[in-house]
């Protein structure tokens, strides 16, 4: 079950008129969840929209730097979410493997263009690099590889040393994949529930669940738990489903009669 959720449902097809979400007496029933959700038991929720993911593109501009002779220059590339070592295994202290590239200018100062091209060649020659490099007019461009994006390495952190005044920048902001079939699989959703073409919005609800475990004399207490709903945003009728469910969650749902009555 996804990330130890107490309740889980995956909606690959969605009924018309938001029929997969119904409410009576302040209790919300969602297709696939084994138990109605009592709104008064709600603690918090998040909604995460589908995103295919976008590889980050970063730059290092050497045209702004003071470039001298006999000087070492350094560019580092770090993906904090990546495995610490190529054969896998994140360390307990969450170390990440930083790739470092150094260029020494020699007895004569190179131009910014030459320096950027030297870094490009060094980075592209690194078989463990998670970026591809290009260079033009003294600007080094580092693009996250498709494999790195698919492995959920996260956003890169670029460091510059030696070249005083060189500036790092962002051309294309990184966007983490969300709601893809791969993401659902990594979150523990059973494969049989996942559509290969699904583009899922995730509704993650934190709730109080009644329990008698560990409570004196069988009195009823509460434990915190989660209900997770994945709904295919590319399915027919999704818009009405999303509107109704989010309106209920954020308190803007206007059908007052469905809130009335003695709760279950």
C-alpha cells in the first residue's frame, strides 16, 4: 500500500457527474476506499498534480570572470537525491556524490570561450556524469540527462571555484516527475492498479482513525493515518471529480445539505 497508507484507491476511469465522490452527513465516500471519510476526522491534506518532469538546465558564465594564467578553475555538479555511489546505496547520513572538474590555465590565460569548452570536454568525458555539457561564447551549459531525471536524482547544485566572478544561472528550472506510473510504483502502489498511460493527481489525506489498541478498559482512542487517492487526470470526467473533491477538502463545497445529519 502506498507509503503505509491505511486506505488507497486508484481511479483509472472516472464516472460522470463526479459520482466517484459522494457525501452524506459529513461523510465522504470515494470509489475504492473501504471506509467513508468523516470530515471531522480530517487533520491535513495535500494535492499533487501530475507532472511528466522537466530536466534542469544550468549555466556557468565565464565571460564575467577574471581569468588569469597559472590558475586552477573548478566546476562541481551535485545531485543531492542521487545514490551516493554508482553501484547504489544511499548512505545513512545522506551523503551525495559530487562530481568535480578542474581546469588549469597554464602559463597563459585562456579566453572565456576556451575555458568553457575545456570544461565541456571534461564533463562529457565523465562516464558517471548526470549532465551533458555544451559551450558557446564563454558560457557552459549543463543539462540533466534523461536517465537522471527518470531516476529521481532531483535538482542539480552547481558550484564554481577559481574563476573569480564567474556566475551560475538557471536556463530551465527543474520539475520533479509526479503522478507518473513510475512514481506510483515507487510509492508502493500495486502494479495491477496502475495504468501505463495514467497521468495521476495524488490526494494525500491525514486523518484520525478510531482504535481500542493500547487504550485502558477498551475505551476508544484515535491514531493518525492516511488515505491516498490517485485519480487519472487524463481520464474523461476528471475535471468534475477534481473540482468536487478539492471543494470538499478546502471547505468551499456549497451543498450544505450533505453536511447535515448525525455522523456515522
